[in-house]
C-alpha cells in the first residue's frame, strides 16, 4: 500500500481514511459484500496507547474498530480490529509512523480483551454527531 497521510478535521476522517480503510479491509480478505458496505466513521473517541494519542472509530458492522494515529510520532498509522470466525479479534496495523511509537501502541492494543473492544464500540456510538 502506498504511503498515504490522512487528515482528520473536526473529528471526522477525510476521504483518504476511507480509501485507506477500504484497502485495509481488502488486505484482510473480507468478503466482497463487507468491503462494499463497511463504514468506519462512528466516533471518534480519543485514547492513549503506547503513550501516543489515537482516535477510535467503530464500523457499520457493529464489530470492527479502527484506531487512527492522532498525530505525533505514530502518524501516519492505523490499526484495525476485525472479528475472527469463531470469536475473538484480529489486530492488524499499517503506516509509516515511527516503529517505537507504533510498537508500543500495538503492545497496548494487543492486551485488549473482547470485552474491551466492545466497550470501545459502545463509547464511539455515544459520541454526539
């Protein structure tokens, strides 16, 4: 995937994020219907992982979560939690942020339980639009 910087304005992802997320979903080998209908713009909620700020968005499937760097040494970078068949979540990440910052965030995100991811989804849905 090409290096694509994403701009976030007023808490909403720019069109570049939608392209980036579509490419990420394709890389996960999701079915074609999921690629066409998954919309990850609910939120954001601001959180810190690996001592870096991140913007958390949930997706239209009610199960997936996108974690986008909010600037700093991790930018540009994103992680995606997607449900695994049979339960649990798969965590992938991509971008060109510094390895130290993104590795630290990955370590924190990897510790999240299924219940933690569900809590993030509920939190994003409570953000006023």
